[in-house]
C-alpha cells in the first residue's frame, strides 16, 4: 500500500496543476496515471488559453461571453471563478517559462476565437497544449512530486452508506501496468480525479485512444451524479480520415470555410451573418453537416477549410503545426490547397458533478478538468476555455484537498436544494445487468475504517483481474467498436428520438455481451489487453448515461439538438440534467442553473452570432 | 544495432514456481491459450489466402517477446496480414492486427497524431513514430521492432526509465533570478528569441534520437540528444538571464555532456518533430567555448 495526503489521478493539465497546488499548500502529494505525464492528451490542445489580460478587456466580459456561449447552462459562480482567475494563472505559466507567441513589444500575443467579444486567446503557435503540458510537468520535476506512471486506476475506495452524500473516499486502487501488481493508494486528505475526456465513446474523435473516461465512470459507480452528460462538443474542423484536430486558430487567423459549390456558406446560407466562420463551435458544426446533407459537401462527407490567403509567412509564424498535421494525416498541403474538414467529437461539457472548489458530493473526492462539470461550459464550450479550466480548477481542487480554507461554495452538490426527479420512463432496462447490485462502493459492509475500506476495494479489484485473466470469453474490442458506432450514428450533431432509443437498446445488448468478456493475454507484464477490457466497461457506463440525458432533454440548447423540439425551451429546460448510478439502477433528475453572479444576474438572451 | 533483452535467468525460475497454487486456473488458461491460438491461426490462414489473391494486403513482421510467457521468452517474429486502406499508418496496421488477430500484441500509443511521443519504434531499420509513418511509403514486408539500445519489456514496449533520468538530469525547468514587479506582469521576450528556442520546445520525449545515437549506445551516462536539447531550450531563453545560463553551460559541459557528440547527425535524421538536434548540440559547444574564453 502507498500512502499520501493527496492522490491525483491523471497527469494532464488539470492533474499537474492540482498536484503543484496541493504541494504548495503543504500536502504530501502523489500522481497516479496510466500514462507518463508528457503523454497526456492536454498536449494535443492547439488553439489557446482565454484570459482577460489587457486593459481594454475585463474578466466580466469574458464571463458574459462564456455564459452566452454556454447557452445559459453554465453556473455563474464557476464561470466567474474561471474568468477572474485565468489571467493570474496564465501569467504564472509565463513565469514558469511557457514559450508563448509574442508581440513586437515582447508581451504575450492574443488572438480572436469563436464567441469572444475581445481577442483574448493567449497561445503558443498552434501547439499551446503541448507547451502548457511540458511547462507544468517541468514544475512537477522541479518540486520532486512523486509520480506513479503507467499505473491504471481501477477503482475508488469509498464507504458504502446508502446516501452518496454520507460517503467518504479514502483512496484508490491501482494496477501497475508494468508488473501486474494491484495495490491500494491511501489518501489521507483527498483524491482528485483529473482523468480528462471520454472521446473513445465515439468512433470519430479528436481524443486520444487513452481518453476512455475512467475517472468519470469510477465516480459515477461510486455514487457521484453525472451532470449534463448529453452535451458533447463536435468540433467543426477535424480531418475526415483520422479525426485529428485542425485548430480553431485557423479560423481565428482568418481561415474560410467553403462548400462544394465554392460558397462561403457560413454567410451565404445565413448560418451566422455576423461572425461567419467564427461563430460558436456547435453552430459551425451543424452548418457543415447541413451543407453535406443538402448535397453541397465534398465527396458527400466534408467541406473545405482554406487558409492559403493568409500567406506563407503568417501561417508559418502562427499555424505551422497545422501544416504538419494536414500533411501527415490527410496528405493535404495547407499552403497550396484547402484542407478537408468535418465535425468530430472533441469535448465533453458534462461529467462529474462538482462545485467551484472541485468537491464532489462524496467527502474527500474531487474532480477537475474535462472529467469534471462545475459547470463552466454548460451546453457548449467556447474555444480557448478548456485550458484555463484545467489550471484554474486544478489549482482550486489541489488547494482545497490540501486543507486550505476556501470558504463556503455557492454551488450545491447532490440532491440538495431545489432538485426535482425526472418523469421520463426509459423503454429499455438501464444500469447494471441483472439489476441493482451491491452498493457500488461496497465496503464489504464490515469495513468502516479507512484502511479496511481500501483493503476491501483492493481485494475486489484483485479478484476482478484474476477472473478476467482466468476465464475464456469474448474479446472486448468488438463490444467497444459496437458502442462507438451506435453512438456516432445516433448521438451525434443531430439527434432524434428513434435513433436515441435504438442506441439505448444497442448499449443494452453491448452490456450483456460484456458479461462474457475475457482477456486472452495471460501475462502480468504490460497487459494492455486487460487494461483495454477494463476501459471498455467505463465506456459502456458513460455512453449509457449520456444517451439517457440526450433522450430526456427534448429541446435544442448549445451542442444538443433535438429534431422534435428545435428551440431552446427555457420554460422547461433551463436546468441541469443529472444521472445517478444508484447502485446499478440509474436515476435521472434535475437541478436549477445558477445564473446569479457575484454582481449581476445573467439574463438568458437569444444566442446569435 | 541489436535489440536488448534483459537478463532473466532468475526470473524464469521464479515464474515456474509461482503458479502451483493456482494450478486449476493455470489449466484453464492453458486451454484458453490453445483455443485462442487455434482461432488466431485460422484467421491468419484466411488472411494469407486473401493476401495471395489480393495485392492490397500489407505483410507485417512484428517482434514478439514476453519474459513470463512460455513460447515468447525467446524473441520471435510474428507475421500479420492486414487489409490495406488508403492513408494507413504503421500504428493503424498494428491496431488492426491486435484487435483482429492477437489481443496480446503490445505497444504504447495514445494520441495518434505525433504529439504524445508514445509510439517510437524501429520500422524497417529506422526509428519512426508509428502513427506518422505511412505504410504506402514502406517496403514490404514491414518489419516492426522495439527501439534499439533500450531494454525490451514486452513486444514493442521498451523501458523508458533511463531516458527519463537523462531528461531530468539537466534541471529541465525554467529558472530565473528576477521577475517583473507587477503581479500580472509577464516577462518580456523578443519574437526573435522565441523563434530561436521554438524548435527545441517541440520535443515530445519519444526517445527516437537516443535510440539512434551510437555514442549513447556506448556510453550509458551520455546525456543524449534529447536532454541536451532540453538544456538548449533553457540556456538560449533570454528570460532566464546570464547567471542561470552560466550554470546551464556547466551542466552540459560535464564529462558525459556535449563534448561526447561526434556530429553524426543520426538523431537529427530520425527526429519526428524535425528538431535540428545536432545543430543545437554544436551551438552549445560554441557557447561553452566562448564562455570559457571569457573567464580565461
């Protein structure tokens, strides 16, 4: 068993920042990650970090843009924390040596991004995430923070009270990928989940193969509600054959979208008469697919993104990485021809329900970054708002977990305040196959002390590993691809009831197949077959919660579009969707959005660009 | 160049004694392995037939090794036939082989877009990132091996610890003695200076350069191209200031530092991010000489 004050699960942007903050606040902190930190997918972020750094700008404007971008499903206390603290966090990165792009006067550059009223996106070429990830890992090395890399966290060690709000998290169970050892990691103060995205739920995604939403699924099964899971961002410019991301920075610098007729459709077909290509991401993605669906796509699949007119010098200075990506992964030369692009899964706005300190409803369990939902992005995330979320909420969760007093949070978690049950009946069974199991946390009923809870969790994990290795059965890969396919077919940019229902029953089938899953590689050394098999369970649980939310929410808000009700329906739907695992029998419920900021109320307005 | 398998005389006897307690499980597993092997052979035979009939199939010869699995303790090559699709990379072909024929085929990979640095391998005799190497550009059969000059853990996975230690030996973090006064005040950096360090900041820690370097192969303590490049990234960054630069030059001038480099350019040739590693090492040598003259 390993023991630390604070355990951070995941070592991307949010995890690294959380670890640094916890250590600065005096905690003995360790990171546990299935990848070495520099392999994390934060490194693939391209565009930039929104921060109101300049006199002509203000954090209040940034907050206004973010609330509008969220289609009024962001919670004001979280949004305001993000916008208020992003500038100091960006400057801190600069002080840690991050190589930002520069202006002639030597100050960091900022560029326009979609949905922003001021060019406040700070960047380092088109490789901002790579530079941010490496800069923060350098700080972790400098501080000598312990990193258990290539340890896959299998589960949380949580007590098993009936009400999740009474439960406590005492640590995690890790599986050492190099040796096959299963071991407990005891966290004296807290566990911070920073496991990133869940893009592998879909088959055309900008996310890494490792982005299987492990932390999200673990928290869900332990009793933490999943918030706004139906809100998935489909990025309008991904390469058709691989899903590799082409940064919004291309459009920020002046790149133009054309259909097969050579029309600049964002304007010519009236999708966004003011902002054109720089409208919010959901708007542009729907526009592209509408063009393709109406026969104006190229090869019936994609549209063109043209940046040739920007000139070689500007492209090389600010977007060089894009040239390499288009060349290596699509065979297109961005200097001499337009690049083919289509929408692809990019980001999950929803996730583990937290307050603005990163706390979940379970005592001692935190979440930060893409896996968490505070919520700052609501129904749609603005470009350039993901990276500041990592550093602002990573820092906040780290400090709080280390015991710093941050005052009472304004956002309530769990079923407190004005929550309401959903009156939606799902036609297929959802949740654990065979109905309600033992309490997900399942402390074995006897264990109440921290060490006992952890030891019981380790035993269960060990048993699971032995079972998967010993029995014969189905390989997980076909189950995973079945889930990815049905999600991409029906829970995509355009959603309608029959398709969503079909997916829910496909998922049921996949769940039943997963009952017979087995690992054919018997090795204890670097058994990726085993790791992927465990990840596929996480993908299943997440896909189901996501589809449940998508079915129930009959309106069009931000990234979520429903054929049956193509308007934003504030009267009925100005509220968060929550799904609780409920020990294997998932339940859907709602809670109000907080539009009340520190000094102002954010009045829902028509979101036009 | 040779692929290094760790010494394992003791280990193999250990793995033989361990399973006694779980003999039933062992039997089941053995049975399972037999069946899995049969299934694999059947599918492979099908693909081989297809291959004979259809030219659009890629033949991969993949290095296999597992220290604890009978039949894999002696390194061998397995052949996989993969249906070719336009734009297919070596990583795509490996993933197809794993998901279709043999789920125990093991390799590191994550981002699929040449930024996480997980999948550097030895492909047809050269260090490459599997995800950005097009099958169409390679001669067949495509031979895929783990990176040379590193201990193999299993199949295509090598031990990265030594590489990480060298990276961390050069104080790979920003240092300065003076920050601007205002709390929200950034340090100034000229565009030219940012441009100067730009290529060096692109390193993704894939270790292809280290694997290609003859000097690193012969001198285990040599910092190697990636670590020296990391030192360059900071030494050339004007924000750190002269005093820190002094310290950085001392680090790279140590016995196993820049002077070991014999400018063979192998690191520069294999770098998937096109970092001019040899030039950076040469420039640090020049800086060091200038610096030494200054105090002479």
